[in-house]
């Protein structure tokens, strides 16, 4: 189950559970769409992978125990630990490499 982290690891923007701006990599590193597009060049500065939109967990419980009410968003915030200049250099270096 996805952790649904509550903030952008780059700019610390709030990304609530229903945000259409939340982007994740395969390790669930979480960034806002603006940072992914304009700073990170669609490359995760932690793993080098790409991003996809984070799915929105349903608020309504269609099946017993399966909803944001029963499985809420994480309260643990994450802040990117790599200096922005280093992250940008890393991301630009690997932006042309994509999994085939």
C-alpha cells in the first residue's frame, strides 16, 4: 500500500491525499509537479528514476476497510537531503536515460 507522503521533498509544499499535483517515483519519493517539471527534469534526485502521478485514494469506502478514512495519508514529512545544486546537476545528467 502506498504511504501517501504529505509534502514535496524539494519545496515542502503540502500534498494532501486528493492532490493532483503529487508525483512519485518507484520508491515513493514524493515531489510536487512544479518541482518535477521545472527543477528535477522528471528525474528523482534520490534514485535516478522517473515520476508518475500519485494515485488518489478513494474517500468513500467502496469495500470494507479500503478508503482514506481506514488507511489515511502518512503524517511523516520528508525533506530532500541533497543540496538543490547537487540535485539539479544529478537530474540533468540522467534526464536523457529512460527505462525501455
